[in-house]
């Protein structure tokens, strides 16, 4: 239950955007009289992600200094309060301010829940739980899309009530976790340990390499989820519901990829994993770009998403394997900030590639070549030791907490 209680919070990071996507037309209509509403209203979705991109490193620093569990518990309350706030707000400016609050809470939840998995688990157990985060996030995105659309039938404010579910996460984390302890001093209570803000021994060079690869890889990771509906429209699928359903089916490749990672991650070195992942991404993009029919396009999407599902846990576990307890929060924050920044860049890169290659399908071919460039990255990364930490104990012993 400790692991499960730290898996559920990752769903709050997907909820921030996906839950509200189906009601975007409702929001546009609600605030149609606001000047430049076509620019301001979409920020209800994007502001939290922008906060995550900038604030994850700070969230990690705060977790290392004040204690990860106590700050995570606070962030659940913050998320619930500011998340539900639009139910009682009618001014767009006030709603946007509340969404900044959601982004702050989301950054804390994202970093601290992941860091605590790294604190509690070692070796293959850590790999499994971190890969489970990817699967949970992907499957919850499909669920929230349906829930958001259903609740939107009762008014644009109704879906915001779902944010109160953060209090359930609070109860689980409060019940089944304890403040993590320093591996080097397991007998010390973390609550009474000196505040840690030292950077001594931080693996700057390796972390910078992982961050760079993460930004590069996350651009490809989000492409199908964002662009597949438009690609299906270009192939003649006019019904939005059908496009959404087909995209969701193809996106099942992500949790399948994380399942494959759970079988391969502890056995293969990081270079070989990256080689396989970028190859699958490249093949998928090529099939999407060359597809003349919907079936071929979906096959390409699915292959691409399997590669994406493998890639995310590979990069996350790799970063976690080089981080000591003292600065694990900060390192995790850097990694997650890089991943969020890649999410921001993804549509920009696709739009630019499409403008130079004759449209969206041409952009997929450009991305295929770009993913092949990841093969060179994989060969370079292959000089680094693998992700697996087989010599570490499987799981840290539990400690009763009062």
C-alpha cells in the first residue's frame, strides 16, 4: 500500500489538463465576451504545465530542505482548494490565478511522490514502481477524458469538483507512508535531521546529459497524443468522437511499453534500451507519415506509443539511479522539469516541421528522421552504466509511523 499510495498522486498531474479538454468549447463560449478570450481561455489548460516546467527544481529543493512527506501532504490540500475554486469563481482572471495555484501544487506532487518512491525502494522494485507511474498516468488520462466529457454535460464548472479527489490521496499518503530516512543514517529520524541544502557530490555532468536526452525524447513522447486526432482528420475522419476513440486505442501502446520495460529494464543496459525505444519511435512516425489509410496510420501510432511507453521509465529510472538521498528531490525536480519542457516544445516543433514539409503528415516524416538521430544518442549513452541497480536491496524496510 505504500507503493500504491504513491502511484495515485501521479494521476493528479494528468487530471490538471486532460479533465478539462472536453469542456474547452464550453469555456470558450462562457468567456466569449472577454477581450482576446481565444488566447486567455486555453491558458486554463496550459498554465499548470508551464508552472510544472519552471517550478519542479524548486519543489525538489523544498522537499530536500523541509521534508518530503510533510510537504507532499500540504500540496494535496493546496491542490484540492485551488482546483475546486473555479466552481465558485466567475471572473476569468481569478480562474487563471487559481490555475497557477494548481500548477504550484502539481509541481510539488509530481516531484515529491516520485522522489519518495526512490527513497523507499531500490533495484528492481524501484524500477517496477517508477514504471507503474507511467502506466497509471497514461490510463488515468483516458479515464479523465471520459469523466470530463460526462460531467461537462452538467455545466462547465462541474468537472472542477473532481479536484477534491486530492484529499483521498492525502488520506492514503498519511496512512501508508513515513518521512523518508537517509540511507547513510537509517537510525536518524528524518524529521529531526539537519535541513539539507548542500550540492556537494551532485552528479552535474551525468544529470545534464540525462536532462538533455529527456527534453529531446519528451518532444516525441507527446506528439501522438497531441497530433493524432489532426492526422486522422487529414485522412478523412470527420467525427471528433471517433478521432478521440481511435487515438485512445492507439495510446494503449504506452502502458504496454511500460509493461515491457518492467521485464527488460533490470536486464538491459541503458544504451540498448534507448536504441530500441528511438527505433520504435522512428518506425512509428514513418508509418504515420506514409500512411494513406486510417489503419496504417493507427498501426504507426501504436508502435510509436510502445516506444514512448518504454522511453519514459528508462529515463526516469536512469536519473533516479545516480541520485543520493541528500539531493534526490532536486535531481528529480530537474528531470521532471525537463520532461515538462519537452511537452511544451512538442507542438511547436511539429508546427514548424509541418510548415517546412507540406503539412502534418510530412512533419511525421521529419520527426522519424529526428528519432533516428536518437540512435546516436543511444550509442553515446551506452558508454554509461545501465539503469539497473541490482546490487541494491529490493526494498527498504518499513518503519512504523505514529
